[in-house]
């Protein structure tokens, strides 16, 4: 195993982070709008939307990711193992993302088939692009402190993508389509496809793979998988990753329903008017006049801004106390500010916004640590087995990510169906949709109690994760000694 001890430059950290900015233009759109797009824009019934997201998502998680991981670990090129995947999937990923959010004029059966096919292709290409991209963080440097720094850069970029998608995207969709959300989302996704492709190409050209397995290292897929299942930190992080993304998909996909159907529009308009006037005074006019889309955007903006603040503190705390303890405590505090949403009346707009801000800060502390901990698991596996299989470890974590996203997204529409939510397709033509009280209650549960449960289970699992601060130092020291021999 050879490694270059050169510290990462700011240019390389920024170049690497652009890859996640690009990927999250797709990922955050899936997490925030896919359920809403299927039910209220494209017109699928809740049970059909749920079935597509769950079935395709689980196939992608358990089928696509392990295959891509095994292939990436065995890729040999003058550019390394993982960088070629980023380059060659950049354009196809952008094109399929556009197709997945298009609304062709098919009959209902055709719509269901089109949604299933385009979502399948999107998740396949996303895996082929983002899994090698994530694995690249495990070979770009062997320095754990530098890896913490790289994760912070990366997830500030993630927050910028999340900020755009969750804050500005809905008002821009309404504006671009002149009120027609189907037209607006196609226009927006076209621009995102172009911008995302360019950023992925920049990532390819600005990064370098430094940790290279020794030529004599030999392993087959069976050995790699055996190493995985003997690796308790990996098993725990797989479960934690799955649970985290179930929560993110649950609450992220439910907020738009919460604002559409629960939050009092008059009180919301009264609360956000001074903010919008102040923003308008400095030339920021992206939010439009609809109080729901504007309030939804500002609500997300507050959470994301404080997530970024949390990210900036993450490395400092992790270097001092260790990733495990910071992750566990911050995740617990962020969960508290999810649960409290259940107790807010529809007019308590101020408390809704404050809780989102506090949740954002504490969850922001955990964001860089999740992927840095997974890179540490790859080091732990090498330390224990004297073999490195970075991509297969990251692919297993992508199973958790995709599985969690699929389960959480499917749960949104499935739970809404249980609470008698009326989707666009089921509404009487020409009449405004009035949701029953049960559906209103369902949206409240979806942003509070239901998403808190996976987080709390994940916190409990972290008590059994053995890579603490002391072990981090031991692993890094001993691996560096081996690599320098």
C-alpha cells in the first residue's frame, strides 16, 4: 500500500466538494419533492407512488450498489479506480434526472410505467456516479484530520445544494412555469442537469487518488464481503446510515405537505411579510407572492443556514472529542427539535421556525461526521485484515443511504394514504382539494413523531460503535507505519 503524505490543497478540497454539490442537486430534489411531484404534479395515486419509490429504491440499494462497489474496487486506469466513474457518468446522470421529473402526456398506466423506468435509470446512474465519488474520499488522503477537513468542505457544498433545492426551487418552479408546476420543474431540472454535469467534470480534473493498494494485494468479492460482516463498526454504521436517511426522507418529503395543509396561511403570511420586504429591499425577490411556497422556502433557509453553522463547528469538536461522541450527542439534540413539532398549533409559526433552526444546527454537527466515520471504517478494515476494499465498504453504506431514502420516501405517501390524503389524481375535476382532518393529523405526525423514531434507534446503536478517539489515533499511526515500509 502506497500513499502520498501531501496535505490536500484548498483547490482540491473545493474541487472535490463540487461533486457533492452536483449530486445533491439530484439527491435533495428526490428527498424533498419526489413524493410531492408524483402525487400533486404528475398525478399518481399515493399507493402507486409509494410502490414505485419503495420497490425501485430497494432494488437499487441491494442490487446496483454492491455491483458498482465491486466493479469500482477492481477498476484499473491511469486516472485511478474511482475518478473515471465520475467522468463517464456525468452527462447521462444529468439527462436522466431531467427525464425523471418530466411529465409526458401518457394515460395513467403509461405514467406509472414511465415513472418506474425513469426512477430506475436515475438510481442506477446515481449509484454509478456517487458511490465511486464517496469512495474517493477514502483514498484521496490517509490523514484523518485532513479527512475531517475534506468532509467539512464537502458538506458545506451539500448545504448549498440543499439550500437552493429547499429554499428557492419551489418558488422558481412556480415562476418558471407561470403557475404550471409541471412546466416549471422541467425548466428548472434542465438547468440543474447542465450545471451539475459541469461540476462533476471539475471534480474529476481537480482531484487525485493517493492511497494505492500494493500490486501484490489480492482479494475476491467473497473475501471482501466476509471482511465486511466481521467488521462490527461497519455493521453499525450501515444500520445508522439507513436510519438517518429514513428520517431525512420522512421529514424532508413531508414539510411541503405540512405547509400546504396544516400551517395557518394568514399567520404565516403575517410572519414572513417583514422578512420578504427586507429581502426585497436588498434585491432578493426569489420567493414570489405565494405565502405557502415563500414560507416553505424561508423555513428551509433557516434550518440550512444553521446546518452550515453546525458543519463549521463539526471538525473542531470531532478533533477534540472524537467523531463518535459528537455524532451521538448532536443527533440526540437534533431529535428533540423534531419531536416538538407535534405539539405546535397551526398558528405557532414563530416556534415552528425556531425549532427548525435549532434542529438544523445540531444536525449540522453530524453531517460531515457520518461520511468521515465510514472512511474510518475502511481504515479499520485495512488495519484488521491488511487488505483495503474502499469502494465495497462505501457501496454497503450507499445501500443504507438508498435503502433509507427509499423506505422513508415510500413511507411518506403510504402513511398519507393511511390518513386518507387526497392526491391530485383522486380529486374531483375543477374542484379545490379539501383534505380531511385525518390527513392533516398525518402531516403533523410525518414531521415529528415518525421521523424521530429512526434517529433514536440510531443513537442507541452508536453505543456499540467501537472506534472512539483513542482508537482513531491508534489506527492512523499504525497504518501510516505500514504504508511507509
